[in-house]
C-alpha cells in the first residue's frame, strides 16, 4: 500500500492540496454559500476519516486538515486555472506512485468532495448551479478517467 512515506515532503504537500484545490474551484464558481460550502468540505473530510481503513493513502490524506491556498488571484479564472494545475499535478503524483485502486480512490475523493461542496448551498431552485456543474466537469477532466 502507498503511504505518505512514498512521497517527498514537497510531493506529499501537492497530494494534500489536490482535493481542497478542486473544492475551491467549485466554491468560487458561483457567488454565495462560501461558508456552507467550506463547512461541507470539512464535513466530507471528517466522514472520510470515519471510513478509515479502505486505503492507507486516503486515510493519511483525510487525517490532515485540508489546507486552502490563500494566494490572492486577480480573477476567479486565474484561481481556477491555478487550482486545476494543482489537481492535475497531484493526480499525476498519485498515479506515478500508487496502485490503480488507490489512484481510483483519490480521483473519487476529489470528485465526491467537489460534488458535496456544490450541493452545500442551494442555487435558486437547483441543488447545483450551472457554474458549479461546469466547474465539476472541468475537475473531472483534470482528475482523468475513472479506472476501467
């Protein structure tokens, strides 16, 4: 099984940043709900910790507090592009060092986190806004195809 020890400190930091970077893309895709959406991210991490044991990699990932990038960007588009780059880099690291099952679990965690964050704040009559759906689609492309 793959664990934090299989990554350099810099690589592990990047792996840790992948999921919250994806969540930030969703949070900033539409106005309103930031507090609820951020709380939803923390709750998703807590729930994943309760499911301890499925993957050592994910266990170590969710036991760390999700760190949000506090870099000031000039636009939501700049934040989105930077965050998608972080997500792609994190997935590439996991793909290079983890088993296919662990990679699939990492990808699934990122997408599940993104979807839960999107659903945390109702957008009009819809649970998820068009902007959030678009953000999730971009994240889905960045994490790559699910395992066959």
